[in-house]
């Protein structure tokens, strides 16, 4: 009989927008929609712009767009988001941090 409480997270998402023709705002809407599908509430979403990677893992891909998302949701939100976006080419990495 435990009461489920929402936790607050700050999520940094690195996008892989190579070959993507639409504006980044469409990806922002997609990320918000996924968070809401998984039971989260997006408090704020900020486009941090294009940044260079500190460690280049792919030749010719030195940086990409970063998003910062403040979200509150259930404890399984990080794992559920990772599983939901695992095969999505547009989302390179998502790092969850408790806020």
C-alpha cells in the first residue's frame, strides 16, 4: 500500500540531427509527447543549441544539438524513456539527473 509519488528530473538529451530536414522544434514536440505517454509532466524544455562533443566517437560528427528538459514523473520514467527511445535514431543519448 505504498503511495506512488512523482520525482523531479533534469534530463539532458543529445540529438543526432544528421540528415534531418525538419526544424528541431518537431523533435522537441516528439520528446514532450514521449514523456507524457510515459506518465511524466514536462515542466520546461530548452534548446541549448549546437555544442561540440568533448570526445568525438564518430569521424566527421564533432557535435550536435542538446536539449534540457525539466520533467516530473514516476520512478521508472528514466528506464521507460531509455527503452522507448532505444531504437530512435534522432535521440543519441539521454542523461537523467534527479532534481
